[in-house]
């Protein structure tokens, strides 16, 4: 069983200040900008991946308020516990708020990788502009032809020829690559197929403009095209200098795990923000709609949905906060089982709360007149990306079965021995 030794889940004084600033920023700037954002996207069409101008305006406002790069403790000076609550607030407006504070996936995970493993030259070229918010990036690990829930299955080849690596393979769900601002991809492939299973993989920094990199298509999620795109990409004879390798050969799998720890918790906290928004919408709608002689809010079934939603959100939030605290105090490895638990629990909670809100909205809930359908699609997808439920359940079960119980079960005796 995983146990966090830290019991105080309260944010620091600085964390409280930033949380208050984020509430104000969301209320005064982000949420009012959503209508403008969607108007601009609608006018351009769903497959135009240029970011609406309003996002750049919000980024400038966030920087002016000190709400910038808060996800990275070395930049922000705050803990993962402090950032967890801020990430949750950003989840109220998933398309605008995370990018507005430079806390959007997959860039945050890529910045964490560069911060941990990048050379000075690599960080000057890529980390600095990512931290400045002037470029974007993508992460290319998943492949369409293998079960990528087990990353040791990847087949993309990375072979060395002199001072260069040559890359051949096919990736998909390279999220963000359709955005014109995406300039670099971190590609995971096999440098040594004969090594031990977890030492075969390495990571390379591959500029998107490199000859041989072809974006084949944008993969929609439940029929929706993401603002930044989820690309299917082929790499045919792609050549990059050996100096573009991130970390050492064979470290790719371990680096991928390091990348996913805090990132998964940030995803989960944003999902709780979406759940809070859905619950607020549910209550508002139920108070306004009258059916069969009274407001829906007076119906016991609706009241039960509200209560069940609040209970589930609070339980999930406590797990996320305890996980963030464990990462702060003991590191990613110590929190790995808790991260897996959160990754299973939170998307389920968010999807269920959003589903309840859709039900109360009726026909409007499944339309694009309100954001619930898009919210549900994304959070249902969360049960697959960053590791499907089954992989995380397996990880939790394996850790649990190897743990030493507090008391020896044999000491309890058996029912047959009782008088």
C-alpha cells in the first residue's frame, strides 16, 4: 500500500496568493474570452490549426499577473502541491487557460524532459523559447501498428551513421504537431533492439522541418479536431546530429516515465476543474428548468446526482493533492502508485459528472451550444492517453501484492477454527 508521509495538504502562502490571482484571471479574462475564441475557430474551420489571436492576448495578461510557467518548480519557486490547485482552475477552460499560463500539454512534459536531461545547447535552442511561449512542441511515442500501452513495443528505428542518427518509423497522436508554432518533436525509438527490453529505446530532438518528416493527417477525437492537432506522422530517412539525442542511449524508457509523473497529476487536476464546471452547470440548469410541475432541482434523482458528484470530486481531489505532496517530498518514483491511482480515478469521476450534467441539459447537452459534449469526449479519452486504465490498474495491483501488510493475515486464524 502506498502511503504519503506528508499530512499537511494546505498550499503555501505564495501558493495561496497565486491561486487568488488565478481565480481573478479566470473570472475577468479567460472565461469571458471563450466566446471570442470559439467565434474565431468557427470562422476559420475545424482543421485550421492557427491559434486564435485571443490566446496570445491572454498569454500576455497572464505573464503580467505573474501566472507563467508555474508548473515547473525551478522556474516558479512553488511546489507541485501549490500548482495542483492552479492547474485545477485552468481545467475550467481547457482550450484557453492552460496555454494562457504556459502550462499546456504536451509542452510542459517536454520542458520537464529538457530541464532534467537537456544539454546547455539543447536548452538554449529549445527550452528557452518554450519557456517564453514563442514556440510549441510535440511528443512522438505512440505508434498505430503496435500496442503502445507497452512502450517497449515501439518499432521506430533510430540507427547511428557516423555523427548522425537516421530515423524511420510511423507515429500517431503526436499532439500539437499541426499547430504552425510547433517547431520540435521529441521522438522515441529503438537504438538497440538487442538490449534488455527497457534499454532499447532512446529519445531524439527532431525539428519538424527536417526532411523526411511528413504529417499525414490530423486524427480527430470523437469527431472533433483539436486546436493543435493530433498528428499521424511518418519519418522516412530523417537525419539529425548525434548531439540531438536527449540523455544517453538506452535511457528513453526511463525518461518517458520521468516525464509522465507530474504531467499525469496536472492532467488529473485539470480534469477536476472540468468536473467542477460541469457540476456548476448542472446545478444552474436544474434550477432553471421546470418539468412536470416543478424545477428539476427539486427532484430527488437530480439531488442525488449533485451529492454523488460532490462526494466523488472531493475524494478525487484529496488523492491528487496527496500525490502532489508525495512528489514534492519524496520524488516521482515514490509517488508512482499514487499517480496510477489518480490517473484511473479522476477521468472516471470527471466523465461521470459531465455525463450527469449532459443528462440534465437534455438535447442541449449533446449539442455544441454548450461545452459539455466536448468536455466529455476529452475526459473519456483520458482513460486511454498517458497510459490506459488497465496499465495503471496493473501497476497498482503489482505494487499492492508485493507490499508487506500491517498485520500478518495468518495471525487472524480461519473461520473453521472458531468455536
